[in-house]
C-alpha cells in the first residue's frame, strides 16, 4: 500500500527526489507517466533516472511504497531492477517530458498560456493529475524565486485549469512537441455550471470523484456540493479534510448547510460545526434539530380513504363531499377493512378513468410511504426525489395514519433559514 505524506502537491515539488529500494539509493525521480482513464488521468508509472551509464527505469505505480518530502521508496529488489530498464511505452503520457512548458490552446486555438506545473491529487491509493497550472507563481517557484512567488500567491488559483478541460492527447506520443488543447473557449474556463459539475462527479468512481472535487476552488466546490445527490454529498464530505468541509459549509446559507450536514452521523456533523462561524453554527444546529422532528407532527389524518371496490365515477360525483375538511385532497388512498394502505390514486387518474373502472383497477399498488418514525428531513428528501404532492404515513402493519403535504415541508424552509 503506497503512502503519500501530502494529499495534494505539484509535479515540480517531487521531481529529482532521491529514489530508494530498501536502503539503497538507485537514482532520482525524473518523471511520472499517466494514462487517460475517465475524467482525470491516473499515474501508472514512475520514471527513475540513474547515474551515467545506467539506463532509466520505468516502474509501475503499484511498486511505490512511499512518497515523502525527501524521498521515494520502491518495493523492488536490487536484483530485479534489470526487468524495469525500458523506455515508457508509446501510450503513456509523461508529465514532465510531454506536458510541462507546452503551450495551452483553447478550443478556438487562442493561446491561454504555458503549463508551468501539474497539480497531483492522491486518493484511495491512486495518484491523479488534477490540474494544469500556468500561473506565474508556479513558474517563479520552479526558477527558485520562492519569496517573490509568495507575493503572487493570491493569484495562484486564478491560473489553473482542471484536467477535465484537457482534450485527449495523441495515443502515439513519441517525442510529442505539440500544444495542449482544451475543450472550452478561453473566456469560459471558469464558467462551468455547478449542475454540470455535479453530473460529472456523479458519473466518476470514488477516487476520481474526490480528486476532482478537491481540485475545485471553495466557491465552486460549495455550489457543486449543493447539487450532487445525497449519497455523493456524504461521500465527499467524509473524504475531504474537516477544515475544508467547514470552509465549504461556511459558503452556504444555514438551511443549505443543514441539508448537507444532516445526512452525516451526528458526531461527524458536530466536528465540522465546531469549525464554522459560531453564529451560523447555532442556526444550522437549530435547523438540523428541526429536521430530526418526527414526521407525525406534520402529518394529518384528514385524507380521503376509500375501498378498492369504489367506482371511479362515484368518486367524481361525490368529490366535493369527500374533499370537504380534508388536508390532502389530490390523492385518494385505497385501504382495506382493517385500514391497511393498499394503493393510491391521483385525482387526475380518476378523471381519466374509463366507465366501469374501480379504484382497484387504476390504483398504484407500490406506494412510496413514510414510516411513522420517519423524520422531517427524510420526508423532504423523498419529496425532492419523487416530486410528489403528498406522502402517506403508515405504521409497522401498513395501516394508514395520515399524510403530509409537500407544501408543509416547503413552508418550513424559509422559516428555518
């Protein structure tokens, strides 16, 4: 299992590090090779330059044991080094040889800049190339002007482009000396919509998803986090550092922050809440507490309940009478003699029913219902997922206890914010 001391770093920071096999130094790290898998390319090999007279080594990534601030350690015996004495294969992209100092062109062939560095992100045992950096900050650091580079540190984020926008490079690179081309016009580099980013993140496998998310700046990451589905939200929040999670939560309104944190275990949510603004933290905790309220507090027993044998035409004739005094009138709930929920019929389906059809003929049998111990938060998530206008609430024996309207949960959000 590879150990990388820094979660993210730049290519220029690890080039020329000493490479060891066990306790013997064999050379220095001269390059990293990637293949384009999915949205972010994955590092598959490390290239080791050796003293004069010895050929370079191309070592598979799974042979790397450690990347520290000073060295790279390989899980390779000295007696087996000869089998790695080969040039990288043609289908591999060398970050130093093929990418650094190349021009970046946008899709309209307008020159953007020159790639001065590549940001790398380590996730789930894999290393990904996340961004091409064309900032003066990275250029000055490579030249050794670290103090001058610090003066430009606040501009660093503005001059990177996610690898998401890099067009696939030629399969047979050889001594590739061309330009790197993007998939977007120069003016649109920072304008990708959070909804589109959310769709991309949901398509990726875990490691690539977190690597790409970590490459986003705070504002973009915060907006995108609000758009992804709860399962992905939970994965991202739990995978990133709590300090970064708190920074993203601080970018949101209290109601939005509560929606995100409410999906986490209470101890994890509390750890993040301790790191955010105190005033916002108290508001978020209050909203989460509201989210945890039992749905029965909001459900009404005043619903239309009828047996499956009831003719649809009869329901239409008696609708005004049946709906009087009811809290939920857009659905008719079909129950048996014991009060168990057997189905549901939308009033529009009753209007469209054919002569002679009963509620049992047109009802939906697989009903999405809330258990009586469900929370308000769970109800909100179901409303957002299915876009229903009301949800029935049942007990452990499927007896219909009542229903909660979507307008009741929507009405809560402005007050909770």
